[in-house]
């Protein structure tokens, strides 16, 4: 099991930037990848980006070039640097862990609200 705590959300104007953090504790050594998801009101939760234990990354098309996922293994923390934010990026952002490449992401954090005003 791994416990995840997100932070860094807030209100920002369109075009602005925010950095989200996800602090992990527990069975960190068994995690294959860490991901960021988001859920906007009335919409399904969607994968935004993930980073594997070897540093490979994947981004949703809509955030490619604007968001950067990174990790600090010494701090057991994953970051999501978000730039050029758009109102459609408004959502609750969740951190999640995946233990095997074929697993779904789980071990959800409590989420952090990101609101982008136009």
C-alpha cells in the first residue's frame, strides 16, 4: 500500500502557472509509475500524465507541451508543473500509483482543486 497526499492547487488566471506536489509514503519501492489524473465537474476522471520508475513520461494530448511531470526520489515526491493554464484545465487533480505496468492506477490521494479563471 502507498499513501499519497497532494498539494499546490489554487486559483490562477488563464495563462498562469501552478505546480502540484504529491508526497508518497508506504511501499514506495513497489511502485512502477506515478500519475496525475483530473476530474472536472460533470466529467469522468482522466489521466493527465504519468512517470515510470525509470523516468519515462506520458502526457495527455491536451496538456502536451504545457505540463511537465517529474519526480524527486529522495523526497518520494512527484510534481506536475502546469504552465499556460486554460479555463478547461479547471478540475480536481489527483495523484495515483501503479504497481505493475499492466495494473490500473490506484491508491488515490484526496485531490487538490485547480481553478483557472478566464
